C-alpha cells in the first residue's frame, strides 16, 4: 500500500468516524470502522493485517 492510498483511506474513515460520533448511535460495524480509522491514521503494525482484510472485503464486494 502506498502513502497516497493510506492517506485517502484515513480521510474516508475519518469522515465516517465524525459522522458516527455526531449521530451518537454506534453499532458494532461502526466501531470496526472507527478502529480501522485508528489503525490507518496511526500506521500501527496491525495496519497490514487490517489492510489485507479491507482488500479481501473489497474484492468480495466487487467480485474481482
């Protein structure tokens, strides 16, 4: 994953996080999105596992 795509994902997850926090209703999948935002923003070692999971879900959703 290059720096540009990591930054884009961090921005997307950040916007989603702000919207979820403002709604004051957070479900389990929304908490997972917030956790993903934290990993992408912090560039933790778990980023690579989370990135693999995100790519796997996207490939299933797009059937590619």
